[in-house]
C-alpha cells in the first residue's frame, strides 16, 4: 500500500528483504477484542504481497482461542511470534 505522504509505504529495503526470504515465514500476532488489529493487518498484508508467497500471517485471540495461544507461547495481548520453516538436512 502506498500513500501520498508515504507514511504507509514499505521502504525499498523492506520490499527487498521480503522478496529474498529463503523459506516460508509465518508471523503470529495476538489481539484480544480490546485492541484493533486493522493497522497491523494492513501492514502485514503489504508484507505478504511483497514476499513472493513466502510470508503469511495469522491473528490469535488468546481469549477466544487459548489453545492456539498456548501453542504459540502467547501470554499477553500484542505478542508477536515469527516462525520460519525448517530446512531439512540432506
């Protein structure tokens, strides 16, 4: 996404880094119903679009989905967890 004042535009360095991700990357972000994830969703969608299919994201509400939150080691609202795929050893 781009805006006239460039306040919501990814830096060229960010776009380059996203395009060079070596392996699939998943970002988990926790949000409860007390926070609004829209700004983060907009930014993360820009990351996804510029990643050549290697970056995805998922929001977890620790209140409504405590199992997923526990599995991701999410203990507080606003936690970010970044997971990169393991590369099998040959």
